[in-house]
């Protein structure tokens, strides 16, 4: 959507110069009132009632990373972005809109991931106003300030975007493709998707998301214990696979060494028995209790 934001080109002077002019008018009005002529008194009253308030009412001060949206009888005249102390036409109404970065911490919400598991997910994001025209006129402030309305808009849309992104991915890759993107293991990809989704939703309000990150991720309480046992089982299976792989390599090395050095001649039956015994010893959870065969007893 094309922006309608434009730079304020209206007349303006230094606020300090306006104060000096105001003080001169004050002195002139006092002098006119103290004169004995009716015209002088009338001129002093007019100066006090009209000119002096106009000077001081038109003063505005704009800090760094702050803007003023200038409105003249309901018509947008531009955005004042220059920093400093100025005087402008007092008939302008202004809306103060900071363009500084702001944080939003999205409290963890319960959603279902891609495979239907209930999870708790939260995020933190950094946002700021990018288009002052849209922020001022394209979202309803409902009687509050522009920035309060913008903050509420960001909060509601961020919650919706987080729920949508969470439903696009599984919590982890159990029972799924090993290279699939998951909430647990692919934080950068998911964060980028969340950031893109937020920017697409908040563009209508002239708001830009600088960064979005998932800062809380867990299974919901009702399935947390079951998923913990599944993770423990997966870890045990992975460890067993590693142990068996190493044990087979050690048995192969032992058989090759015995054959190469011709320490003992083993037939196929004895090789099978040796392999079985070594695998039991190497893969057992507890230390093996060997039985030493000292020979055959003769009577």
C-alpha cells in the first residue's frame, strides 16, 4: 500500500525568536494600556487577548526520534520531523508520534502445533512506527492516544500471528522427516517466518517489526510428562544404537587381531560364541562377572 506520508512544508520560525516577539508584544501591550488614550488601551487589550496567546500557543518542541503530525482544520498537512524548538501557526493541531523502537513481550499462549500437540509458546518483538500517516489515520484510536492505539493493535495482531506460525510447524521432528523445520530446532527460520507474518499484518498501521524471537516453548502441562518419557526413550534408543555400533566394531577388531597374530584357531561355532559373549559384555548395563575356566577336572 502506497504511503501518503509527506514532509511538513508549512511556515515555521525558531521558538526562541517567537518568545522574543511575544515579550516585545507584552511590553507593547502594557505600554498601550498605561497610556491615557482610548485607542492605546484598546490596542493593548487586543494585543493581550489575541497576539500574545497566539505566539505562545504555537510553540512546539520536537526531540530526536520524535515527530508531529500537523493537521489544519481536519486536513493532513505533513509530518514535522525536524528536531528543535519551533513556532508554527497556532491553528494547527498536532499529534505527537515517537518513532523510537519499542519492546513487546507476548505472554505464552496455548496452541496446537502442526501435528496437533498442545504447546505453550511465547515471543518477544521489537517494533516502531514507520509511517506516521497510517499510524495516525488508518487505525481507530477510540479516544486514546495514537501510540496507545498502535500498541494495542500490535499486541492483538502479534498474538494472532504467533498462533498462526506455531500451527505451521511441529514442536520437534519425532515421527517426521529429519530435515523438516521444527519450532524446537530451527529457531532462526521460525523467527524469520514470524517476523514476515507480523510485518504483513502491521503494514496497514504503518508499523515495522525490527526483530521477532520465540522466547518460550514447551509442551502443555497435560502432555508434558508423556512427551518427557518419549524424549527419554528416544535418548536411550539413540545411546543403545551407538553402543551396539561400537561393540560390533570392537568384536570385529578382536577377531581380526586373533586371526592375524595366529594366537588361536577358532572355528565358526567358537567365533559365534565369542561374538555373543563379547557383545553381552560390551552392551550390558552392568559390569560382567566372568567365570574363569581353569581346565577339565580328572578323577
